[in-house]
């Protein structure tokens, strides 16, 4: 069975990499969209990134256009939006699907590790998964959960051995 660090993902600039460079870090993995009511959560995600990066934390953003066509742009448009509107410094990956037959394998695995309130499917943009330093999926958060509300859980994960 694959672990989180065995998965590959394509960055917004078209480079394919495993998630191995993130081994030993606490991760917050989020499906994002630029035209969603939850898009302002980029501010909270970036705040978490800046506050905890030095302690071994990083947000990983995965744009997704499966919900209401709220991420219509290509990679260059997504990168520009994240940079100019929200000054995003955390890694952003190429647009993916999180549900269905073409769901990215990482997201299929995340859903199998922590199903949501109404089952395994991702219900909307800005669903978040908190992953511990050992690669274990610690928690799953609904799109309505604001990033700043995750501070205690992030801090606890950072302090865990």
C-alpha cells in the first residue's frame, strides 16, 4: 500500500515530483478554487504557512474545477491569481480532480484514510486534510472550517514526535 510520500503531483509550472520532499513535515492539503465563496480562505492558509513554516509545516494547494466550474483558469492564470491576490508562498499544484474515476491518486488515498461527514467524497472546494510528520492523515476538515480555526490542531501536530 502506498504512503503519502510515494504519490506524485505536477506543480503549476509543469514539474512532476513525489511528495517525498515533504517527508517529516506537518501538511495541510487543500483543494482550492479561485472563484469560490471560500476563496478568501487563501488568506488564512497563507497565514498558517508563514506562522508555522519554520517549525516544519506546509500547506499544499491543489486547484480543482469539479465544483461549480469555480477554477476555470489554466496553470498560468491560477499561479498569477494566487500570487497577485493572496501572495501565496506555499506550493501549488496543477489542477486535478478529487472525485470520480479520474480523481488524483493522492486524493483517492486521502479520502480512504479519512472519510467525511457524509462519506468519502469531497463535497466542495477547500476541503482540508491535516497530515502528521509520519505521513498519517490526522484529520479532515469541511470547506466551512476556516484555516485559523485549525491553529490548535496544527500546533498539536507540530509538537507530536
